[in-house]
């Protein structure tokens, strides 16, 4: 099973576009996200969902993890799920999730389909998108749902339903709430403060991702290929930061052995919370290094 904890970049790929499907395998995204929702025209939905399994096999053969974003209306969602559940698809991305009950109902459908297809029950993970006021109120319960592996705020839909602008001021609180809900539930916070559709200014986008990492996010959706490298770079620990973290931990352990509960390092007071953050950075770096070694 794919490990979502290693995901940084999730690149949207419209299931109806041969051109985007072919170009996607030349990118360096951690995940290729087959989209059946907004990027697929209504008249192309049926054809697109019928292609999902073949596209997923192509992407997995090229070395990618694969997710599928399904549609929200129930009749479309059930049809999407029936085609999307397969060994190659690690997770379904669920738009406009209102509450934990919706996640539970999707899980019941997945139980049946996985059993029919001979897949282990629980193989298909879920990534809810919170995109309205009801979802915001129920985020903690949604994050704790069975099969849920990550969660994201859908900026544009949330702004539309809340009648607010797609701005840092408007989106800051929902995103911080999402990080808190994810950390309480032990799942991965996905996203950043701002619109995923703003890809023209690469420097500005890089600053958004840096800020997101500082807020506690671990991964982000990418709507354009030029966003992928930026997301991968900014969500991966920097070698220089890891070196500093190791030195900090070593100094703390030395002082601890001498009976001190805190110490000074590079002009900063260091106690256990600071050490925990340093160790988390080191652990994430080493996990990426091990995964790269296996590749």
C-alpha cells in the first residue's frame, strides 16, 4: 500500500485528456491524481471514468502513486467508485465532504467493491476535501473517519459557499483549523493558504508553499506541472536544516547527560519541545533518504 506520509506533490491529470496523461509521466510528482470532477466536461464523464483503471496502470508502471478525484453527486460518485477501485489506486479524493457520515457511507461502498474485486478491505484510502461551512464545522469528525489518510481545504469552492474572497486573510483560519484536525487524527495535512489555480508567478507560489510548511502542512495539490518541483523542494527537509538539527540534538543530549534540562545552541534556548521539532525534521529527512535508496 502506498505510504501517504511520503507524498509531497499531487498533480491533477484530467482523465479525459490524452495530452495531459502522456505528459504527466514525464513529471516528478509523487502522486498523479486522475481527475473525474472539475476538469472533465459533463458529456465526457462516462468515457473518462471507464478509462481510469487503464490510466492508473500506466501511471503505476511509470513509478507513481495514484489517486482519483471522484464527483460529488451520489449517482456520479457511485459510478466513479465502481471504476476507480483497483489495485493501482491508493486513494480516492472526495470533493465537498459535508460530514463524517458521508465518509462512512463511501467506506461501506468501498467494502463491497473491494470484496468483489478481491482486494483487501481497506486498500482504498480516502482524502476528503472540505469546501463549505458545514464541512468546516465537522472537520475534526471527518478527519477521524475510517480510511481517511489526509484532508485538504478546497479554496475556491469554500470561498464561493462562504461568500468570501480567495485571499490569505479569508483562508488562513480554515487552513490552520484543517492542520489541527489532521494532527489530532494522525493524518496528513494537505494544502496551503491560497488558490491552487494561481500558478503564473512561481516565486509567489514558492512563498505560499514555504508558509504552508511552516504552518504544518506536508503536501499540496498541483494544478500545473510547473508547481511540482517547487512543492517537492519546499516540503522536503533541506540538508542544511538537517545538519543544524543534528548538531542541536547532539548538544542537548550532551547537556542532558551532565544533568541539565535545557541548553543554549546558536544563541537560542533549547528545551524538549525544540528538540522534538529537530528530531521530527531529522526523521522525515531519513525517511525520504531510505525511500530514495529503495528506488
